[in-house]
């Protein structure tokens, strides 16, 4: 008999009166609480559920008969677990719009989403899927959407900052799983001062004498702000404590007042893409011909052939894969179940996402990821680990430009792999094809140095020169490492 001790319950499924999610033999299940059993059975037999399934808005879900006992257990389609800080701007935008669409459908059947945060959305390749079927609750008449503030905090506020190129703030917001920023004492996004940094918000400032309002301004007025500080300065010095004879401050307002639900969809749809440039954007342009087709070089033909001949490769992660040129080749030439395209260049992943959305039978999930610097590396590699980890034309930048230890690079690549690694060594270092002169590399930067480090970490299967500045190493994770 299978009991709770043999189930691996999700750490993200802790506050849900509907049921808890667990994994068993690599599959995803949901154990429904007995008090919700009848409600769940009614839901999965309803037109509401069928519409969500038919429109691919939630995972394929069935009642499981594999477990003993009277508990109701559902099995869900397994989808790659990604987190919001690994999405591009358009991915977050699509996830937001999909959440609104689901809530609109729910309203037709008298329901609404009670949870509307980013952790409930995963990407099935490029398609956002709402994975928490326990998040639906009966809608109360004439009530504002119960999860609207959470939706605004989780999706809209980060999107607004991102659209205005405030990338540092966006990253800090997205790297937190809880965008409400609840603290002790309680502090929400509204009261944290973040909205004052958004140029699109129209929260008036009020000039007050004591607590009596004298004047409202549509935006912060520098003269009134300076006047307030100056007038309050002298009594504060005399009394040695804060004095507020006059005040000039931004009014407090609810998010739902600033961003009405009736217009939020149009607001999100119209948000312009951030327009900042990045170092590696457009790097893969050279691999396409004038009509946008991939130039299939001998080097890439050989790399594909090598992967094809490896035993047991059903998934791959293309680390530092830029706009996904090689990932797309793998997808077209090999029948892999899952390909993860990972790169830290936001513009590259954004372009890849736009291209992949139009690809049929796409098995690629693009993710914004710096594999050398990522929050919670153990958790990240556990989620994204694949049968082969690929790192093409990147180690020379990491070693020679960013000063990473080659041992540290190999340790990271090992963590992302179940079985194999494919890593290119650039014997000429930072030399670019076509340059007339060769750079001077450190004396220790040699093929012998790279080979020795590689063989110490992996069981080497292949070492082969593909081009003048490309030597591919293919290795297997040493026994006992996984």
C-alpha cells in the first residue's frame, strides 16, 4: 500500500484546502482533501472543466486508480517547473493575460480564481498553463475579484517596471515568490513606496497644513517637496524631534483603484517591450540566411550526430544557448521529449520566445538563466536537470573574461546533467572567425589544461576538433555522481 511516507509532497503545496500536490515515480498527483471530494468530482465532470481542458488552459487531468484507500487522487500532466524570474518580459505578459482569460471563463460558470500569483503558472514549451485546479472558488455577487490585488502585485507591477526599463527593481521583485512583500509589520506593494517609482501611476500628491489638505498635484512637485523640508527643519532642530507643520506626500490608494479591472487587460496588452540593449542580442543572426532559414553547418551536423548516437538522451538543456539556434536544430533533427533553452541575455530569450511561439510541434522551453549565478542552484538544477547539458562556445568567455575557475564551470554543468555533457573548448581563446590577428592567451590556457580538467570531472567519450577554434568534448557523468 502506498502511504504518505512514500509520497514526495510539494513544498509549494502547503496552504490549500483543496488538496496537496505530490510526486511519485516521476509523475504528478494531487491528493484531494476528503472535505473537498464531492466538490472536486463535480468540478472535473463539469462543462467548466471541459472548456479549460479543451482550450489547453490547465494540465490534462484524470482520476488515478493506482493508489489504495478511499482518497480521491488526481494525476496531472507533468509540465517543466519554471519560476517567474526565469521568464522573459513577453512570457510574464502572456502568463498575466492567460490568468485573466481563465478568470473570465470562470465567471461564466459562477466561479473566480482565489489565487492569482505566478507560482500557479508553468510553461508547456511556450504555452502558459494554469496548474492549480484547486484555485477556483464560487464568486460572490457584486464582489471585486478576490485575488485581484494578488494578481496586480504578482504580474502587473513587475510588468510596469519592466516596461519602463527599471530592470533592477524587476529582478528583485521576480526573485521573490511572494510579490505581496508581506512583512511584520504588514507592508504591501501599495504601502512600500514602489508605486511612487512608476511613472505610469497617477496617484496625486497632497500638500497639507497639519492634517488639512491645501492643494493636490498630479505628480510630485519639486518646489513643494523642498518647501516642506525647509519649513519643518527649524522646529525639528529646536525640539530635537520630527515635526510636521506641513506635509507633502503621495496619497495612499488601493491597487484596484489605480488599475481598474475593467481596463487592466488593455493596459497589459499595450505595455511596450523594454528597449534596452544587451551584449549578446543578435549573436545568432549570422546563422540564418537572407530568408530566415537556418544555415546547417558541418559543425552543427556533427554535434547533432554525436547526440543522436548517445544512449538514453530524451531531454537536453542548452546552456548559454542565446536565441536558440542550436536548440531549434536539435528540435528539428532529434525526437527529444524536452529541450530547455537557457541564457542570461534577456533580449536573446525574448527573441527566442517570439520565434518559438510560431513553431509547430515545438518541444523547447526558453528560460532566462545565468547558470553560473542563479538563486538556489540546488533547487534550480533539480527542476531543470536534463539527460545532456550542452555548453557551446561559452567556456572561453567564462574563463578569460569573467575569470571563472574551469573546475567551477564543470561543477555547474555536471549539476544540470543526468548523464552527459557536451562542452566546446576554444583553443584560440577570444579570437573571432575572420580576424587577421590572434589574441595572446595565458600560458596555462591550453588544450592539455582543458583535457586534464575535463577528464578529472567526467568520463571522456569524445574529443574532436570541429573547426579552427572549436574542439568538442563529450563526457559522461562519473558513476555515483547523479
